[in-house]
C-alpha cells in the first residue's frame, strides 16, 4: 500500500500497519472482520482521506455494496478533490448501480483532469456505460482507445467487433475477430470468436467462410464452455446445415 498523503492531517505511522491488517483480512475473505476494523478506523481517524477511501473499497469492492461505498468516495473528494482513485471508483460504483449517465460524467471528468494512469480501465468502463446509453459511436471510439492501450488483447478486439456489428460495420467486425484469433495468446483461439466470425461472414454472404468457422469452432470447444455456445456450433447455420 502506498501513502496517499493528500488529506488534511499528517499521516499517523501506526495507520499503515492497521490498513495492512485490513487488507489481509479482505484477501482472506474475512469481510465482516475487515469491515469491523474499518469502522473502528474511521472513528479513530476522522480526517484521514486514505481511511475513507479504504472504507469505500471495503464496501464497494470486497463487500459488493456500491451504493454504500458512494458516500465514502464523496467524503474523500470533499477533502481531496483531485483524488483520482476515488473519482474512478465512484464512477465504477455508479455504473454498477445502473446510473450510467452519471458514471460517464465521472469518467469524462477524470479524463479531463489529465495524467490518469489507468486509461485502459477508464476507456473500457466508459465504453460499457456508453453502450447501455445507446451512444454506440462514442462507445466504439472508447473500445478503439482501449485497444490502443493494450493492442495484444483479443478480448478488447472481440468487444469492439461486437459493437461494430451492431453499427452495421460487418467487414470491420470480421477484421477485428480475425486479428483476435491471430493473437499469440493460446486462449485467443476459442470457439466463441469463431462462432461470431462465422455468423458475420454468413451475413456478408461468405457461406464457405462461415461453414469453415463453425467447423473450427466445434473443434475448439473446451470443457466448461457455455451450453448455449456448444449447442449453437453443433446446430450450425441454417444456410450451411
């Protein structure tokens, strides 16, 4: 853990050890104990920004309670308006609660501040909220930016391909899936990518390519793949069955 000394009070040396103990409890799935410790710490250190932030993380991340975490991120930002981690987690919590317009505003404000070290997270999460809001062109832009931050990530290409298909950019979507399948990551060549590319090729009239993708997809199935994916690949395309 780092010392984020951007609150209004000097950092008490003993607080570092207290927070480490809380973190160990959280990672050991001892959430109730971790929350109890955090409640004690916020009472003992009522002006420490880091304590408020860790309470937000405990509730929102480890406890799965984003609504309860929001007031703590707000308290952090009252004392330290430039606290980028609190800004990010507040926006993430809003998105979890389905408050996507507010989440996008939060991501936008974070980006406008500049020099944000987690640009990949920002672009991915904002893209998801933009999709929910129906702002598909803006979402496509953010998936492209996310891909620029991590160009070797086949999952990002898959997400952009799915969105491009919704926009009617079928050839571009096929290209994304082809790049994803060509990734050196062994996990990239999976049945879902092949199924999706096959469906797109069929829509483009490339039935031979679609048939080949479905055949390769069946061969790429792994134990534990979703039943719906297995069924779809074995059923095949109506045009190629």
